[in-house]
C-alpha cells in the first residue's frame, strides 16, 4: 500500500467507482472517464445487492460488536463481484480499467474526535480484480483538520459546471443527507442531518421491510412536529456553521408510542426540515436543487422538499444525471484525482486547513 504519486497532465483515465452507503443496500458500481478535472464520459452502471451474510456481518459492525476483519474480507469479495459483473456487462477486460475507486463501508465517523473508519480490504480487491485500487479517501483530510466528509462535492461541481443555472445545490439523501452549494468556482458542502438511515431502521424494525417503498407509509402518517422540533432545537449541529459532517447514528429521535406510519412521517419531516435549515448556511438560495441518492425515489420526501424549498427541486435524472450511480461515479473521479495528486477536498467542503489530496494505492 502506498500514497498515490502525482501524475500531471490532462490525459483521461478510465475508472470504476464503488460506493456502499450506510443504508447497506449493496454496492453501486460505475464507469467514468475523466482527467480528474472535467468528466469526459460516464459509462455503464449497476447495483449489486448485498447478500444476507454480508449485510448482517457489516450491520453488526455498526453496533460495535461485529467481526471487522471478516466484514472487510466479505466487502472486498462483494465489491470484486460488482467490478467483474460490470466488466462483463460492458464487454470490457480488466486491462481497460486504469483504477478502481473503492470507498469501502463507513462503520465509524466521529469527526469531532478525529475518527473515521471505512472498512474493506483494498489489497484483496486489487488482487481479486487485477486492477489497481485507491481507497482510504478520508484519512488524510482528517489529518489536515478536516471533517473527512463530504467528499463528492468536487464531482458535483464538475457536473454542475455544464448546467446553465446557478447557484446549484446538489442534495444527496443517502443514510445521511448532505448538500453541495455551487456557484462558479465557489463550493460549499456539508451534511444537513439524517437522510434515510433512521427511516430505514424504523421501517425494518416495525415491518421487516428494508425501506418505505415510494414513501407510502410516511404518506399515510401524521407528522409529530414537536418531536422534530425537539431534535432540531436540542442538537447544536444544526446551528453550527459548515463544514460539518455526521455519522448515521448521530441522532436519537424519540418515536415512543408512535404508530409505524406516524413514525415514518415524523422522520421524513426531520430529514426535510434539516435540509430547509441548511439554507441558513448558504450564501444565497439555490436556483435549482438536484436531489440524488435513494431519497429521491421516496415520493413523500420529494413532496416535502418541494413544499419547503419550492418548484426548483428536481431529481438527478431531470438534468441528465444518473441518480443511482452519482456517488459511485464520484469515487471513480476522486481515484483519478488521487493518482494525479489533485485535491480531494477543500477548506469550504470539509474544513481541512488547505486543499488536500489523499487515498491509498494498492497495486494489482
């Protein structure tokens, strides 16, 4: 394992980005061709769901009692399967890929303590695929006084520069929700609050389903606004200026004595209220909000966002982006930037003391 060495120049490289969010849906894989500055082309994508063993072993690591070495091995094997499946789907050989950007699975993110941990064996992934791997994207940022997250903003900005509207806000609703505000070369990014993780956990606990399909449960429930206000008022995170970031377990929401539908509705209100609060930390209101991540598929979340933010709320597909693949594409893009010694984060995106590169390189 080594740090990537700077390789100057604008030669495009072909990367596969791999992302697994805290919702534990599975592995998103995406091809991207980029010189690390502009995006020449995005290619094939897929999602490989986690098998039950991998999901349960990794989930146990969230809860502090898991077998991390086993989880790291299983993650590498599942991600390798995603890479090989994508290569077959696209009719490509491993030799046509310059690098894999392997985010890994976050099991700890406590930036106030300088702690973040993305598990997944990068060396094993390189050996299994025959492709060089860049992983450990966050450690160097945290060593430079950054929050270690969010890291997708530079990719969001590369895509947003092709749009004709500004300012643009890219809102990713995964397990945690984060926003990137972009106006020309001015980029501000931060986590806004809970995304879908709390809702998924609630629905799984109450119904056995993994998520609230299309927001049907939340749509049938009543928002208990006093519970939302209690979280927003008690936690200093929401008033703290960015950059700032969260762990999926950062919030404890009192849903006691609520029915399944009311609990779901209340959690949706918390997510969208926190996004609305994020306007307080933006230099100006966005002309357009582009929603990506799994949350964009929840009709109740989208309706609540439009009620709070107006008609400028779009989903990624409305502007020609792939909302399922965006985060995976971002880590392919960041892997190329790491190989070229370019920054992965900025003081205005993570709070690092200066623009900082990062990543660890595992040769195949």
